[in-house]
């Protein structure tokens, strides 16, 4: 049985590195299909088919990213090494190389090098999550109704709400929280709701917008309760948890895609 912990529990411990940690977790969850192995204390591995993309270790005032480059990855890095900072090149040059590759334990204390870490992950493995919005159905708030487990059309021949009830607990809550019951909840879509039922709908009515994508300030919005940041979900999720119960509700991401 996996262990689940919310990353916000480590905000004080990680200090100035917390935002960088969240940026990296968010990037991986959005761009890669990966299972997560979380030890419940400090170590988080992102893995697929038995291969690890990166291991993150939470420490005092920083976190450590373990990236292992095999021969092919080292050849790529060597060819573009001047694109990286002295900080990253120093870790690369001074890391030991074993039979299975060069082991780089990189300490991240702030945001300065997080984009370089992301570029190193791309060398390790290209993003493998396919995003296609050609036939997508979006709610007015931006979330993917066609992928929502509570949407009426996803409950015609299955029990999507039962699945959401279980995954919601795993992804968003702790054991000591009171559990909401979604087993009988079915959403008919935005246009079935009245203004009084939905604060986002009321906001759009007042601004004269048909959807949040028409609002220039949606990325700063404090009203959109349907925008769930993937980085703020529990650590230790499966690729299926992220795909089915997290990404459909990342409204700002889908609003960006509609631009």
C-alpha cells in the first residue's frame, strides 16, 4: 500500500527551495506519464516501466535531485554543455560514473537552476504525455469536462463518480480529514448550473465573458475553485491518478491551451 503526503507539509522545512520543488513536481506531472514512489518521509521517485526519471530527496532548506545519465545521455550533455551554468557543469564533472551511468546528486536551494534541471530531465527522457485538445469539451472555468469522472456522459455506462470518490481521497486529502461523498454526484455541465450555484459562472456573468478563457486575468483569479494545481496534490500518486483525477481539473493549464 502506498503512502500519501501533501507537499505543503514540507514548505517550512524546504524554505527557499519549496517553490522550485513545486515547479519540478508540476512539470513532471503535466509532461510525463510516471508513477511515483514516495517513502512517506523524504524520498520521491518518478518511474515508468521500472526506469527512474529522477529521485527527489527533501532536506533542510533544500532538496536533492538525483539524475543518472547513461552513455547516450552523457554524449548529448557533452555536446551542449556550454548551454548550462557553471553550477550544473560542476556537478556533472565532479559526479562519479559507475557501470550504470553518472550519478549526479544536485542540491537545489532556490529557483535559480530549476529550468536547467528540467532541461536535464529532457535529456534523460523526452516528455511522453500526449496532450490533444482537438475534440476536447471544456467547462466555462477551463477544466476538461470530457475527462471529468463526475461528468454525466462519463457516468452513462460506468461509475465514474465511484472512481472519483476513491481517487479524490488519494490525490487531495489526508487520513485525518473528513471525507466528502462523491458516490452519487453527477455533473450535467456548466450550462445546467445557475449563477447562484457557481461563483465562476457569476463572475463571468458580471464581466460579460462566455468563459474564463476570455478573461485577461484568469491566471491571477482567486475565484476559480476548479483550478487544482497538480503540484499541490499528494505525493506518491500513480500515473493513472494524475491522468484521470488531477489533470482534468487543472483549469489554468487548459485555459492556456485554448489561447
